[in-house]
């Protein structure tokens, strides 16, 4: 029973986090975009996103992002390096001539050695005009990743320092294209490359338009991220299938109120009050007919304790959000959604935004978050296959959201598909929001005693 409740809470927390701020790794979408603009060419074996990048490959990408590939190919720059193959010589030569790269020794470049996240972060920052060698450098090699995070080039989903792959190279490169260069002469790096003639304007147009719309949408998201007090109505439906047969349907209608303290998370308060109607198929229960339940399900959090009131049982468990999130920057996580997280983005005539998020990005982000928090999900192996959202703004803020999500879970050897649809209606924000807690919280039973 205790194991069930733990899995229920972790799974619910994950679902809520993804639904509210879908903001995990297959970045084929980024590779395709770079390829269409002539900035990423892959290999004879395709994109090969699942292997580590080499220093030679990183050099080629850097020269392309600097808009200097034509010059590099036309001129025969010399280097002292003896280990650079013919295909890489133009790129390494150009970088060496312009003092943007060094070798691993006086005579070797290390073309086939792995390029690390730190190295590639350094490359991208130089591409954006930041220096680590000037008299007053913008950053140092040692803090390149942190500085790249500050500039929005690196985030929790698009970079894995411990297992850095070509997958991350394309995600970080695509993100850099949508980032404003240091001199601020252009809105983003892609605009600069087009102006310099390094990227064909016709090939870039789709992505320039997307980046412009993304900036508009991101500003809206960032404004809402500043909200710490919120009250909202949430309606959610879920259809669970096993072996393509529907085995459970759930309708949940709830009201959420939250007062979040981002500096001291344990001082936050929230309540989720609602009803859940559930139909469980006889296929799942082994009974003669389907089981239908209509259950009040309320949850509260205050003073570092999580309370659940459901099915006639009231339980509580200590839960320190400060400890869970101690290694994470909560404010940074809740802000701008990276461009690499978005597959498609459009704006309708009525001002609403339609957003399809990259399932690969979301899975990568969730996995990285769980790893940082020390949470293992062996009991609930989950992949997120689809997250589509419609965002409705009002007076420069998000007023409502709808989400259409598909999860695949493996539970006790069974493959379970969850089709979830949710509608969020934000009722109010700011100081007028209050969290009402029941007067009988002292009667809730500690989860450690459940089932004993």
C-alpha cells in the first residue's frame, strides 16, 4: 500500500509538472532544421545523434555558425597539426588562423577525440561574440557551461554534461541560432547569418518567422512564471488502454489554489479540491461488470507536509520541496521555454497560440530533473509521446490552457497508454489568492502506518 501511494504521488507530480510547464533526448527536429539551412550535414550514416561528437565535427559546426564555411573551403589555411583529415582541414585551418581554437599539443589537434559539453559551450559563446581570451573576458573556459546557461544557450533539456552526444550539439546549436548575439545588432544569430549571406534567406525564412513568434510567446510565458499566487479550475480526462483495449476512464474536476515561496519552498501552501469519477473495466478487475466510483479527492500542502484525503482515508507524509529541489534553480526552470523544446508553434487570429512540444525534449528534461533530485522511477517507467497545448492570453498574461498528452508507461510488465486531456482556467492571481486548509489536518494518519 505504501509503495502504491508513493508511486501515485510521484506520477501525479510528474504529470502536473509536464502539463503546466511543458517546457527529454531525440532532437531530430533540431537536426532537420539545421540541415535544411545547410548548417548540419550529418555523415554517410545519417545524423548519428546517438554518439559523442568529435572535435573535428565541432570545428565544422562552429565555422558554419560563424558564417565562414565558404571562406574556409576556398582558402588553404595552414596549421601545425598532423592529425587533421582532409575533410576537416578547411574548418580547423580557419579556426586556427583566426585564433579560435588550439590543438591538444603543438602538433596534434585531436580531431577524433570527443568534444565535451564544456568545449562546445565555449564554441557557441564565441560564435555569439563572447570572448574568453580578451583582456576583460566575458567568461572563462571553466565556467563556460554556466555562462551559456545565463545566456539561454544551455538548459536542463538540451545538454547532458556526463553523456554529451551529437544530439545535444544540434539542440544547442539550434538554440544558439535563436539567441541574440552579444553586440545586439541582430535579434538572433540566424538573422546575422542571413545578413552576412552565410545562410540562404529563402531557406531561413520559416525559422526566422518561428523565432520571432517564439520570442513573443516566450515573453508571455515568462510573465506568468513570475506569478507565485494563483487560483485555477482544472478539468482533466484520462483514458487508459492496455493491449489497445480501454481499461479505465477517469474524469477529474478540481480547483487549485497555490501560494508559492520560491526562496523557501517548504513555506509554500497549496490545495487541490475536487472530485474524480472513475470507470474501471471488468477486464482489469476480473469482475462481472465494470466498477464505477465517484470519489472526493483533496490534497493539501503546508509546513513541509503533504496531506491526501481520498476514498474515506486521510493520510499525510512529510515532503520537503527544499530538499527535493535543492540542486535546482526553480526560478530558472519556470521561466523561458527553450526553442529546442518546441516542434511547431503558431498563432491564431483570436490571439491564441498552438504549441506542439518535442516529446524527446520533455523526456530528456524529466529524466535529468529526476536524476538531479535523486528520484528513481523504476516502478513507473514512463515516456511522454505527445504534448500539444493551446494557450489563451488575456491582457498580456496567460488566462487559460488546454493540453492533449499521451504517455506510455510500463507497469509490472504491462504496457499502458494514457491519453490525457486537460483544461486550465486561471481565475485569479496575486494577493487576492488564498489557500483554505481544513481544520482537521491534525487527524490525518501518517503514511508509514498505512497497511500496518
